[in-house]
C-alpha cells in the first residue's frame, strides 16, 4: 500500500551543475547520486530530493516541495546566512514578516531556486496553539 512508503519529490532544472551547487553547496544537502539526467540529494529521514534535467525548466510558480521543520525562524536564519533569499510576500491572502507567513495550520516560508522552483518550509502548529 502506497501510504506506507516514502515519497521523493522531483523538480526540474535546465542546468544540473547550477542545481548541484545550489542544493549541495548553498543549501547544504548531501549529494547521493549524480548522472547526466538527474541529481539525488539526501534529506531528513528516508526522504530524498530529485532534480531532473529538463530542456524547458519549470513554468509553474506554485510550491513544488516543502520541508517540514521544527523551528522555522532558525531555518530561515540559516538559509539567509548561506546567501539564500527567503521570499517576502505582501498580498491580500499572503503576508510575510521577516520571510515567515502564518498560513493557519502552520508557519511557512519560501525560497526560489535558480531554476524558478518554489520550495517551501513548514512548521506545523501544535494543537495547543490553534
């Protein structure tokens, strides 16, 4: 049954060398596997992030994958210290303060990778704070 197995997101990149540098060197993910068509990075638990070579890249602005984190403010600070731009939004339905938005069930932040993929971070709220 699929509900009992991990799932690994796949995102697109037109230049795997740039993706390797961003996700490996800048974000700090361990590169597990690399070939001419894709990269595989280790994430928490048994999850992995796959970056697949694409001739067109992404054209969809919506979030492609999200990391679940325990301390979003600390993760945002760490990303910024590594030179990653954390997105700021000031829209009627989405406002960030220092890169973090309250989306109801969680606090969230986003970054955009060099290939235009929107990647999120989520800190779920505990039942006591809802």
